[in-house]
């Protein structure tokens, strides 16, 4: 037997309380019991997204479903949007926008750069009839955290322009103040900070985004927000929901409320810092820039002379610790340690210990135990 540890930025480990809730016998979704579950999920998600003003809609889909829903519900063909990206997932929003015939202005950055809010301000000033700005808060492919608060302050001045934020690995890991920051649509997926298996997505819809919905003419059916809003008023869903996942979500939200969202975020910040300090103490170089490091995932350069893919496979096969490799141009060149959702101090210690062992085996020279020691200092501090 080999004990397994899942340390990727999604899917993430599911707590036993949530697993057990999902294992309950199936119930019918048009029943008072399930209505109560929908109500609990909707209220709990509002708490997690830190919103009173927005509705929170839930879909039986992966996170990309929520992303697609944002496009088809906010825009008309030919609408101007500004898409900012500094990684793989922001690029997906660009592809989605183009797939639906939007006129896209792309602000693209290197994977080690943050989106510059001033560029958005300039692009909006140059095209004030822009209908949407789209930003990824926590770019999972690069670990970069973009300043959506600053972007919110800019977009707020344009009453016809909605701000759409992919916070799929942000929610539950970093601060995301939907109302306070003026974020119109914020999206997440279940397999991340919500500590569930994949298969559910959620997004917030602000009053401004509902106005965009009313004028939007892009074709929509399954993801038509209006259907979800109407059903939500009766504590139900327009289509057969992912019943077990939603029962699990109610449980996961209870756990988050018990800890308190501010404490959940503070825990992630500490674990991220411990991981970073641990890696630096091993002589490894962090990938994301100091001004934009998120709490969900720590990407690290594979040291010179080490085979990055072998490092990831050694961790998994020999030590039972699954981390993520790099994507696209960074495949084999970086590795990414996830510390998102149901994670605690000792998960970070485990992953650093396994990393040390795997690096040693692959011939990397460093002071054994240095990573753990540095991480412990953060965890105890
Ligand atoms: C930032 C970000 N956006 C979008 C997605 C896509 O979500 P999904 O794979 O659930 O469709 C992911 C998934 O990892 C992500 O991390």
C-alpha cells in the first residue's frame, strides 16, 4: 500500500465529511429536502463570494461552463471586449470570446507578468463603448495573481461595461470581495477551493451584469442565466442538478463557514508562504513574480540538469505525492505545487519532504532538510 497525497491546483482533496455527504442515497431533486439543499448552497456561496448584491448561479458543468455562460449571457455578436491574459486560462477566455463573434482587444502578458490595470484603463479610454473586461484573478498555469480590485475600480466608471473575473482557483484561496471591488461576474469550479470533486461551477451576477443579460442576444439555452434566476427564486434548478455534488457542496460550505472565510484565506496565505520559503531554501527559483504570487499554487523552475517530467513522475510513483507539471511552453520546465482547499500544515511538509527525496534521487545537490526547516519556520511563526 502507498498512501496518496493530492497536491495539485485541482482537482483537490475532498474532506471525509464531504465524501460521506455525497455517498448518501440518491434523492429526487423536486422535493423539499433538495430545495433546502439548494437554498443552503446559494446562501453559502454568497458568503464565500462575499456578495449581498449579486445572485450566485450554479451549473452542472466544469468551470469552463461558467466561463461560457458569462460570454453568452452578457454580450451581443460584435460587442467589444478587452481580454487580459498572462497564462493558459486567460487565453481560454479569449478563445471563447472569439468563438462567439465578439470583437476582442487582447492585452497579453508573459506568464511571469501581472496584468497591468493601467493598460485596461488606457484601452477603455480608447474604446469607451467596450462592453466587457475579462480578467483571470488567479492564473493557475503561471501562479500569477492579478489585481482585480484595481481593475474593478477602473471598470466601475463605465456603466455599460461588465467586469468578468475568472476566480476558479481564487475563490477560497485569495481575497475576492465581489461587492466591495465591483466585480460583476465571478466564476469558480467545485474541484478547487470548494473541496469537491469536479462537476459543478458557480458564478455571481451583479445588477450591472443582469442589465447586460437583458440586452444580450447571443444564443443560449442550457446556460441561460434567466432560467437559473427564475428557478433559484423557488430554491430549485432549471435542469436535473448534480444532486450528490450539491449535497456535498452544502457540507463543504458548512466547513468553510465554520472556519470563517477570512481564516480560510489566511490559512492558504500561510501554506503558500511556507511552500515558497521551503522551495527557496532548497535553492530553487520561484516562477511567479514577487508582486503577483497567489495562494492556490506555487510554480517553481525545475533546476538546471533535472528532467522536470521525471521529477513529477518520481514524486507520484515513488512517493505517492501528485503535483502538477508545467503547461504549454513550460511543460517539463516548471512544476506546480497546489495548496488549495482541504490543506493543512503537514501537507506542505509532506510535499517538501517528497520533493527533497525526489530531487536527491535525480542528482540535484542541496542541503537535505533545508526545505522542511524553512517551511516549519513559517508554519510556527
Ligand atoms: C483559472 C482557471 N480557469 C479555468 C479553468 C477551467 O476549469 P475547468 O477545467 O473546470 O473547466 C481552470 C481549471 O483548472 C482554472 O484553473
